[in-house]
C-alpha cells in the first residue's frame, strides 16, 4: 500500500489539493487533524488539549492514526503528520508494521504576501461557519451576509506561518529524496495541472 505525505504551508491550499486528488484519483485522504477532532468527541483528554489549541503528544497521535490504518486497504494521502522530528521514527515503525510505502512527499508552498492577500479577502458566514474565497456577498447556503475575517484571525495566520517556516526545514530535509514542491502562487488551473503531472508521473 502506498502513501503520499502532504505537507503544506499555512494558507497554501492543502484542503483544495487533497480534495482534488481524492476526486480525481483512486486515493483516500487521511487527515490526522480530522481523526483527532473525531476522537475528541469521546476522549476528554484529547478534547482538553485541542480546546487549548495545543498538539497532542506523539504517542496519542500515533495510536489514533494506527486505529485508522488498521482499516485501510487503499493507497492514501496522509496530511497533518509528521509535524515534528520526534514523529519520524514512530511513523516509520507504524508504516513498517502495516507494510506502507511512502511513495512521494508533496510540499505545497505559497508566497507569504500572496497568502496574506488571499486570507484578507476571505469572507465567512458566521451562521454556517463556512469560509468563502469568492467575491459573493451572501452565503449560498443560508443567505446570511458574509463578513470579512477579523484582524485577530489575520494576525493568528501570520504567527502560524512564521512558526511553520521555522520547523518545516528539517522535515523537508528528512524526505528530500521523495520530495516534490508545488507552488500555489497562481490560479487553481495551474495548481491542478501541477498535481496531475506529479501524480501521473508516478506510474
Ligand atoms: Zn450560511
């Protein structure tokens, strides 16, 4: 079974890329962020950590991921892990146990100013809690008037971006032999073409 590890700078469009791969190729999507959020419904320990905006410890993360991988039969994209150096060996042991091969590591990057401009243009429906990137003024679902993201969201984004850039170097270096970089600085068509040439180039 093959795995593509997806790493993305904050705001570089990880959600868009994983959705596109899922829709167009026979590859599942496993997000450890989503797994943890789901798990937090039944685990108070995990809920407390997530509510504080912190990361769970490595063992908890790997256990939650293993629970999911036990059921996995198809090739898949993994997003959200590894995030720290301490997770490399745990992840490698886990993959060995389930006979999973890391086929490729895709790093989606974006120019900081382009990302910031996109974030500032985003509008949100406070009723449905959905974020929109388009120029519409009302929520297509509930017709509520959309509002711009607040300044603290923008500030939080800048903080996240800088922290990410500090930690990502070592992760990328670790996977340098399998690494491909996609820059999401242009439009969606360009992004999709890049993904296609990457994934088709695999076969
Ligand atoms: Zn709405």
